[in-house]
């Protein structure tokens, strides 16, 4: 999947949360169990669904939440009883509290005992359709109730020395008598003084804050909390894995450049076995959860081994350089790329664009990011994912609604060469209004509860996936995302370079400047993309303002940018807009003035992006 050949497609990922995507049950009872609220199935990803995704320009599907996780649903009949509610966030359970790395969630199977066979059948359908498959890889933590039925020989912690807080041969970190929180037993924040605290315990009607597996000892919680009494805001349902790095002292007891002969930690070997298992099943790539919490040396070792087994295997890292828990002294995003990742999350660009609506950011701020970062083909660009708020959320993005996704996504998907991500429901304006259960009213689609997506269900339309119940505005939005994804795969964006135009237009008062502003570039953003191999050229612009029509726009393209585009002397290109629908074309003209190429547009409507292809005779 590495883009070494110009003929290879740009990676366009559709994040599909199996629990919700195909669930057409519209009961949506607050804290409702599976029996009442329903759940998506492997079988729901039928030929119609896969064809619709392909036609929209998707190349890869990130199947989120595949692994068996801790849950309140009882599968005792297949040897998987319900978990203690003190270990749960939501009745369905967090997909990032994995209970068995070698098994899939029985919720998604028509016949739970045949869940792995049903998953293999889904992989075969996706492979036949020509879609790549990406799974989560969650290296930092596991569910407190972890125990594999498929590979019990690879369970974590079986041979650990619990008397030590840290030992490179241990899989976990163990609380000591003097650790904060008062000593054993481990006391989870789900109940206190005889009262239930956790929303999930309240919904189930029981819980005592204790876990039978950690009465005489305790393990460090997933977000590095070494306490016998983690807080409700902690990742208390998970246990942190030990990669030979003591996060409390900075000791590195694993092979490094300085000490290459140190033994490989046991956790490294077990996680390599996890990757091997799924690669052998036919998985094409992995989205690696909170990758910056794991040593870079592990990634260098693990990615190399994965590529030795499967040269094209794709790795993308969820990682944040500003997280104080990162295991890196330098820029962890660059470190992960050097370790072999194809892409890392582009959180900085996302936050700047959101800050334009939340304040006080300007579009100009995008150009203050290091240009090498914007040019890099190692950034995954997204406007939504399961951790972020919905674009259409009433309390988010200025309360504008789903249309804000047009200019925001157009900028993000066109600004770099790297893969792009569309989150299920984004394309139809899913707003995540109201509380679903454990997940509160936070404008995020729940990953903890049994639920269905009110707007996406209209497109799923009884598993016909034809959009039969969508409004005209939703149909138009979904068609827009299809055009955007397909355009994003063309040479100028897949292989080309980037040149920003805001820096040379900040003093240009015909560049979307509003009354009272002393500079331009608050709500208008423009840039060039050019691929020398095919000579494909674009000027992209986006009106980010929710209500203002920008009129009589003139974009000045300086000589340096003309040289970037490799336009001959005094060459005046023809401009054809390729993103908007054919019913509403946007017209632009080019001219030469004062050693500048000037692109003139009579008007650009609010929340409207435009992709003008430049052609010369």
C-alpha cells in the first residue's frame, strides 16, 4: 500500500464502526441493551454497501471495533459471559478495552459461535470488491478482564513477577504497597460509599467498585495512572502494557541504538504475534491507537517485521506530539514516520480549522505550520473521527450544521499527499445530538453504547444503501464528498506539491476581506497543487465563512508561484471548476497584471470550496 508507483491510488479511508453502521433499529433507548437497540452485523456489509463505498472513491475501509471487547452482553453459551459492570464503559463496552486480541466481537455475528468464519467471509467480500481492510491495533492497553480463548498461550501477565512495579520481563506494571490510593484491593471509581457512581453501573443496577481479578494486587491503569484508586476520568477499564519502558523514570530496558544486545521484551513478542495473526487472515493495514505512548524502537522493530511478512502492509498512527505522556524526546510524529509508519494523524491542521469557528484562529494560521509538514505525504487528514465531535453537532463548529464540512474537508483532503479519512455518517450530516447512554450529549457518536445513527440509517435504507430516505440536502452533501474523494485521488493531489497563496495575499483587500479587518485571510484560504509528471495544475480556494458571499475576488499568484506551476512566460491558463455540481458552475478567469497571474472570481458563496484546474495550450 505504499505509494511508490505513480499509478497507485491515493489511500482514501472510510472509518466504519461495525456496531452502528449497519444497525437499522431505530428504537435508540437510552442505555438500551442489544436486545432492544440492536447492533450492526458483519453480514450488513453486503455487495450494495461495498459498491456504494467504492463508487464514492473509498479505497480502504477501517473496520472499527472488530475485536472482542469487555461487554455487558452475556455470551455464556459460547464461553464468553458478561463482564463485571465495574469494568465497563457503556453496556456495549469500549472497543478499545480489548478482551481477546485473537477473536472478534460476537455481537456482529449472525451465529456468535461462527463469528471468526463470518468475519473471514466479510474479508473475502471486501477483497472481491477491491477494498483494502484496516483494523485497529491497540498496543498501549487491554481490558482488565483480558483472556484469550483463541490463543491462551499468549495471554499477558501469566508469568509476571507481581512484586515489582516494573520489570522488562513483565507484561504489566504492578502497584506496590506504597503506591498512591491506599493499598489493595484495587478500588475502581464506579461505586463509592455504597452508592453507584458509574453511569453503566447505574444502568445495570449493581457494582461495588471491586474487580475479582485484582483484589490482592493491582495493575497500572491504561493512561499511566499508578494508583489503587483511579479516577472516573481515567481509563480505569484498561491495564497499561509494559514495553520495557518505565514511564516513571524513563528507563529503557529493551534494544536501543546504544544497547542493541538487550533482550526483546515479552510484550513485544506477543504483540508481534497479534499482527501476524491478522496479517495471515488477510488484513491490509492497521490504525495504531495512541501510538505515541509506545517506544519508537518497538515500532521500528514491529513495522519492519510486519513488512517482511507483507511488504505493502499499511500503518497509520493515532499520535499527538503535544501529549506529555509521549515516549519520545523529540517530535513523536516525525519519529513514527522514521519508524516506518505510512501516515500519522494531522491533528494540527484539524485544530486550526476548528479554531476558525471556535475562535480566534484565521485561515492564515494554516500556513504557520511547518511547510514540510503540509507537503508531507505522511499525514492522515480528517475532519471527523470517532474521537472528535461531529461537524453537524449543534454545539460545535459555530453551530453551522453539516454544510461546514464542505470547505473544511476540501482544504484538508487537498492540502497534502497523504491518506484522507471520512467517518461514517459525516457524508450525510450525522449530528450526534443527545445522550445515548455512557456517552453523554457531547456531539460525538457513541463508541460505548448500543445505538444506531439517525441520519446514516436513512442512507442504509433497509440495507439497500441507496439513500432512499435522505433529504435533498443530504443527498447533495454525500454526492459532494464523492466528488471530493475522487478528485483527491488525481495526480496533482496524490503525487503533487503544495504552494500556499494566503501569504502573498494578506495585503490584498480583494481577497475575502471583511469590513473592519486590516488584513485578508481570515475566512478565505487558497493554494496551488501541481504534479510535474503529468503537468496537472489546480488552484483551490474555499470560503469558510458561514454567511458571507465573497464578491469580486482577485487571487494574486506571484512569480515564484508561476515558476512553481512551470507556466511559460505570459501563459494565461484556462480555468475549469471541477468540484461543484455541473448545475452550479463557478466561473473564474485568469489574467496577467504587474508580474502576477491574477485569478478573478465574481462571487464565492458561503461555505463553498472550488477546485479550478489550470490548462494551457
